[in-house]
């Protein structure tokens, strides 16, 4: 490359004796300007375009005067060897023309202006997602009259990403306090953002249960709310508008009343929508009657199917249980647990011998138990059953059976109905709350047991062994208080329960035990990372009758919704209040209650830093 350039451009310096080539070594210290270099450029034809000397006769610049007298050719008039002779004036004009700078500046400013307009349009036209980090509200709903049931459900009905609150209650008719004309029943939906009423629908009777779900698995259809009444009402409502979709004709339950909430089943009539089953009990005799209902139309799928069972105690179930092989059974009983295959109910309801392929699956271990008494019923457990829960099994794809009895707690394997463990306890009446307390990723259970007058004992039972891993006695005069749990992103659970103000061993506390009236109850939170500390999140003077925990997926927050009642004003009307509390906000504002001294001592700053990193997720287990 250097050789080619030196041949084309004969610059001042030492020349080769033969070819007149340029030697770059002699030019290292040259201080001549660019204009002096241009004078010595030679063209391929042997002369300077505007010069007067032929090739090889160019005078040597021996003096400054000679250099000054030599005319300086323009750069655009110079050509090089091996390149076409083109004028370079156009390039020089473009480089120095102000038009190029003007165009570039205009394009830049235009692009910047368009970008700013787009940003402003996005800021004003696209709504920001609702920030629910400090969403805490309390909504009085007037007075309710009669009824001990407190149905409460959470579901996103308006598509804003936040779960809304659905509940049902009885109100005095026409505001009459005398009650001569009877109360009204209402189904109300409150906004999860601010507690405002989204819609309200009258009901023909008091509701005992509300369940919102999608009857078409995997679809994006609007959710449906199934409302079960205390007598003969079963209705499906559009969760967005509150309008009734269908209602079961009460004439199909002429010989009984609904004894329990509706149960969702697989698709039986092959119309693409899950179907239902209800359990009715006879008015004059303890006959149990199953009625299959279409999830699409609310019409019966066949005739009622009756069973005569013997038992004493609470009504258990019904609950649908799907085994590991896919067999479907219905669990129910009176003080005991019986199982009947959904296949048998369907065959009798349809009065035929065949059933859909999905119902023809059998579970060998369960069928072996049924062959003992040669009947359609399979005996599961029969020792003073109070409650039945289905909990996730850590080692199989089916659920285990958690049974609360008058003597304690029993966990049965769902695969073969053999016991995992048995815990003997007295005074256990409330439903255990599942959650992750230990490190083995097995569901543990929070229990509350009556522990004397005005006292209850909170304890956590290890789900893998049945042993008690945590316990604490707290004053509480509320007859029955709900307990709940919420799962964090690190697969731990926080447990929530109600009690009166607890005495603390913290030396910095200025709280005097017993200074509050027993009517004031506090909401406490237990985290497994700090078992010696409880967080006092909130308090209320009312009686909490129901509570639910929902998750805000966008902000990884959990919110705690309560339904509470105040003291009656005239023996009949009771004020009803619905409240919502953001747990992440409450964690930062809550008061620390030290249950016992630990080494090393846990500081408030350390606890706050830990709590600020907590994120809540949807529960991986289903009850």
C-alpha cells in the first residue's frame, strides 16, 4: 500500500535513483504543510495539470522564494494513479454546505418531537395499573337481621386485576325494626379497590354459601358465582353484572331441602361445561338425596338418587374426591365418612347400565373396602367425625384426608386410606388452617383449642409427623374466630389469628396487660422465621364472623378481608361491616410482640428489613 501511494504521490523527500520512488524514511521529520505536499502531486500522464514543468523537470524547492512563486493546484484537480480522474469539488461543497447541517438538525428535532408526543399520549391514554400497596378500607353495610351464616367470597369481577368481595346478608324489609314482614336477602359485590358497591341482587332466601369459578376450564369467559340457599335455592349469577344465568327449579327438591353447598363435578353430559351435584336431606326422615345438575342450564341430569345411612353427629360433606388414577368419589356422612362412586350415582340417575368413559375408572384400594359390605357405599372413617378437609399430598397427585374428630386430628393417605398420623387433642372445634411452617414443604396446620375460660391455645402441627412445633396461649372471649394463612414467594406461610391484647416481654413496651376491655380484639401474624415474635396488625371491637385472604398478583401483595358484626341495638338488628387490610403495608406498620427472650435478640430494624422483602403469591394448595 505504501509503495502504491509513493508511486502515485511523489512527495518531498529522498527519491530512489532508478524509479524516482518516494522513500518514507527520509520524510519522518518533515514539517512541510499540506499545501506544499499538494504541489508535488503528479498525474499518470507525466505532468502537473496546471503546472508548467514537464515530468521529471519539476524544480526542487531550494528556497522559500521558489516555493512561494510556485502556483498551488487545487485539491480537486489532482488525480492519483489507478483511480479515475473525478472532480472532488462536490465533496467539498457537501462538507461545507449549511444545508446538510440544517437537514440533520431538522430530522433530529422532528424525531424528538414525535417521541415526546407518543410518550405523552401513552401517559394520558393508557391507564396505570391500580396500586394497591396501601389499600385499606372499611365499609359499613347497614344492619343485618337474623341468620347465623356469613358467606364470603373473593373474585375479580370487573377485570381490574384486584379480587372483589362478594357476600350475602339479610336486611329488615322496608327498614322496619318490628320485623313483621320478614327480612330481605341480598347478594352484594364490593369493589376490592375502595369498597364501593359494584352491584346488588335480591335473593329469594338466605344464602349459606357463595362460590365463584369458571365452569369451562381453561377458557377466558366471565366467572360465574354459584349461590346455595338454606332451603331450595341454587342459582348461577354472572359475576360481572350480577344477573342470574339460571336457577334450579325448587320443584326438583320437593321432598327435602339443601343440606350443604353445591359441589362441582367433571363434565357428565359432555356439553363442555362442568356439572354439579347437590345434597338434599328429607324433612321428616334422615334420607339423603343426591341430585345431578347441569352446569350450563341448571336442569337436573337425571332423577334424584337416595341413600339411607346410619350415623350420629354433624353432616359431613359432600365433597368430590379424585384419586390418583382418576376415579371420582363423593364423600359424605353423619358423624362418619362414607364414599360413593360418582359412576354409581350417574347410572342410577340416568336409569341405565352405562356411564361416560371418564366415570368408568376404579380405584382398587377403595373398591376393596366396598366389597366387604357388598354395597355401593365405602366406609372411610367412623369415629366421631366433626370436619373433613382435603389437603395437598407432597408425594402423590391426589389429596390426603384431614379429619377432625372429638378426640383429635387424623391424617389419612388418599391413595390407600391408611393413617399418616394421629394427634390426640381435646377441645378442638375450629377448622385447621393449612400452611408451610417447617422446611420440608409439607403442609402444616394451625389449630386453636379452648384452653380454659376466656383463653385459647394456638398451635402449629407438623404435617409430616403430627407433632406440635409451636404453641402459645392467648386470651380471647370470642366464641369462634377464623384463622387464615397466606403463602410467600419463598414457600413459607404467614398465619393470621385473632386474640385480645397480648402481654409482651419486650422491655421497651409501654403496654399494660389488661388495660383494654375484652371486647377489643387484635389481629396477629405469625411468621415461621421468627417464632418468638407476633405482629399486631389491626384491632376491632366487633365480632369477626368470616375472613378471606386474597392475592394481588401485580404487586405481590396479600389483602385480608373480614366480615364483622357489632352489638345489636334492639336485640334483632346487627350492624354489619366489611373491611380490607393490605398485609404488606400492615407488616411495616404493625407492632412487635416479643413472646419470649431469644439469643441473639431480634431488633426492630432487622425485623423490618426482613418484612420489607416479603412477597405474597397464590396458594399452591387447594382445600
